[in-house]
C-alpha cells in the first residue's frame, strides 16, 4: 500500500509462497529435461532450453488465468490469489528465456539483426498454416514485459487503479497471441497431435472456468428483494456468517454486508487496490480484509487503519426482526456510520 516505491517486504507467507513456486518450477524443469534427454538423445542443449521454458511458461499462464475463477468455487483456492503477481513475474522471466534462446537459435546466425530477421525471414503473413508464428510470441512477450514491469504497487498508485487494471487485462491479449503462437508452431514443426490436444484442453479449461464464474457471479447479483422506504431488504441475519459478508447488488452497485461482534456494517464491495471482491474476504483483527492482497478497512467507516489512507464508500444498515436492510445510497468514502446492532 505504499505511495512511493519500496522494495518488496518478504514476510513469512510470501517466502513460503515463493518457495513452493520455485520448487514446482525447478521440479518441472528437471523432469522435462530428464524425460526429453531419454526420449531424444540427440537433442541439443539450446533446443532443450527452448522447449522446457516454452512449455513451462504456457502452463504457468494457464494456472494464473484459472486461479481467479477457481477461487470463486473453492474457498481454499483463495490462498493462491495471494501474491499471484509473483507467479506472473516469474512466468515472464521464463518466457523471456524462451524468447531469447529462440531468437538466437533461429535468427542469430545470419548477417541481419536477429529482430529484423524475425520479421523478414518469413513473409507469409496471409497464410494461416505458414504464418510466421514467432512474431505472435514476440508481441505477447512485450505485453508480459509491461505487466511484469508495472506489477509493483508503486505503479498501481502512479497509474491509478483503473488504468493499472486496464493494462493488466492485456494478459488476455497475450494469452490469445500465445495460443496461436503455440498452435501454429505445432502445426508447422510437430507431427504429434499431443501438443495440440493439450493446448485445446487448456484453452477450454480457462474459457470454461471464466464463463462458469461469470454465471455464478450473475446469479449472486440477481437477488430478490423488496423495498422498505429508502432501505432495501438484503437477507436474514442468520444468512451471514460471523466475520464474513453477504454480497448485495442494487442497480449495478455491489455492496458487502458484514456481520461481526453482534453488529452489521455495509461497505462498497471493491477494494481500492485492484478492485478485489471484499464480500469474499473476512474480518481480521477488526478490519475487513481483502482476499486478494490483504488490504484492510475498518467496517464502520471504510477507512484503512493508520498509517494508510485509502477509503471506500459506506452505507447505512438497519436490522429489524432478524432482517437486514441497507440504504444503497452511499454516505461517501470514509464516512463514519454507526453499525446496526443485531437484536
């Protein structure tokens, strides 16, 4: 939550997350190298590096894209959201190794600059099967570079959350480019259908998970309620878990209704950091804690605890005969509102 640039503070949880990630990466590379060396004894070290890093990078990208929707169905998967950016930056470096070795191997032996050769050695731009697929990987790598370079919270604050979010949504453009990069490369260089089938399975999984998550979110937002003056009926008190929240949507506005210490408070559903769903978080040490990166807000005023200064909108809540009502008109960001006592 730093306003200026600060080096990353690796707390024990971050260290554990990164250690597991590094272990999985190392295990995959060792297994891939060992298996390919046994199957293809004549394979060169350069080709081995290109294949190992390329397959690992596309696998990691699929994992990154699946984590978000998976966490909506499996609460235990939310731990994977924590420091997902570390996974993304690691994936970029592995992709960069793949790209650098590929350019050197296939375009570094001539008189032309390797980058120039990349764009001019194959001019079949109007052919699908013979299209110069390495160009697609190059542009995908450029996108991944900008995402990795701006992953620190320093850039989030400098660019504004909305601009930062738009930039990082480019991951789907990079994913599409990489899918066609691998697909065309498979068609042009591989005789086996295994790579194509694995790629198809991965794409179906990513698209399917996002579609199912969108349907689930839509159903949650289509709540049936009746009016009580300017207040809207949300649910029964016992429908909200202690130290947890109920998502309430009114005319496109999402509100997180939290129950804690025999009280009910309501705040905007979106975290100031990256728009994380606060309704999926919980109360920790008296603060609403975002499930994505742990940003916190006081439930009765929507303000981050000192020394942080972030604020989110708050809403009036009433509890009558075991029913929770909320006024969907916000009192403003950081506005102190007395919590409703549970009768």
